[in-house]
C-alpha cells in the first residue's frame, strides 16, 4: 500500500463516489425534470408523487449507510485517541478538544501526539492545521 501523507490521506471508494453518487444525482435530476414536465402537461397525479417517493427512498439508504459508518468510526477514533493519550501520559485528554480535532490527531505518531494535542488546545488549531503539523505521519488505512 502507498505510504500515506497529508497530501494523499483522503479516501475515495470508487463504487460510491464514481457510480452510486453520480447515478443518484442523474436519477434525482431526471425524475425532477420528468415530474415537472408531467405536472405542467397533465397536472397533479399520484404517479408523479409515487415516482418522487420511490426515487428518494432509493437514494436515502446509500446515504445513511455512509453516514452511519462514518459516525461509528468517528466514535471509535475518539475513544482510541483518548486511550492512546492516557497510555502515553497517564492523564486524561483535555475535554476542550473537539471531535474533529481528535480525529485529526490520529495521524500523529506517539512521539508527537502529546505535544500536538496540547498545542491544539492552547492555540485552537483546526483539524487541517493539526494534520499539516504532523511530522511523522501515522497512516490510517482502515478509514471508511
């Protein structure tokens, strides 16, 4: 696997990003165009309403699957980083860190974590600033 860094740490899932999302957009767009055309030409009909409902219901599960997976993974990363900080210092991690900051800290090596976490609290570093501050990148190849 390619060595991970700030420049290439984002992950693209081809099936979702290149197939499901574009097809969902095309489906929604064509349904809207067709629905408007039918409404203008023939007025309201239950078929148009059902078509919109089925289209939306077909798209929602894909969105929810991604949202639920990312939410769960975010919770796990937060817990993992809190434990890692505790194992390194014997102290609890500052509660002032946001979830996004904690998630960004996962890329910091053990040698950098404590200093970077403390800096993030004092300086209010954004998640992007935290990632850019990492000198020894700790790869996360399991991100959903």
